[in-house]
């Protein structure tokens, strides 16, 4: 699609199967992937890699993904990076909490591959999608 540079995606996900699935899918669609299982590294990795998108598991063992999203959105240098939250609990209340933490996208696990990629593409190239 004329993309000269692969967008970079930071995946913050402690579940190994999901982390592998997200990474494999993103690489198959020509994204560069940086990932961590530990939320406490997420903000530093965001600062270091300046990803085009962060995929954020909300349920992390060491820190809340919602708190990470709030910290990133409160940082002037990072706040413009879109965050797509993923959570195993597909409940309406989660979607509202995710939005109020500043995340631009929300997806329930288990993910549907087509919807996952569509949301990633939309969030990494918002000007191409109406
Ligand atoms: Mn998790």
C-alpha cells in the first residue's frame, strides 16, 4: 500500500500465547514489533522506541495497563501515540474505563484477526481511514 517504512508497534502483554499471536500477526502485516511482558518497562520502551501504536494488555501482573495508559497520555512527548487496549474481560464497563484512561482503541480477547488488523491499520494510519 505504498508504505515505505514499517510502522512500529509496542506490544505490552504478559500472556505468552497472546504476545506471540500479536507479534506474529503484526510481523505478517509488515509491522515492526517491540514487546514486553512487564508493564514497568512500558513507559521507558515507549520513550526509547517512539512507536506508532501501543497495544496494551490491561491485566498485567505488575502494574495496571490503565495506569500505564494514563501515564503515557499525561506525558507531552508521548501523549500523541495511540493506545489500543486489549482485555480478556469483554464487558461494557471495561470499554468505558479504557476510553476514560485515554486509549483510542479497545479490543476484547480472544481477538478476531480481521478486526485486530483493521484496528491496528486504522490507528497507525488514521488519515487513510474515514
Ligand atoms: Mn494479562
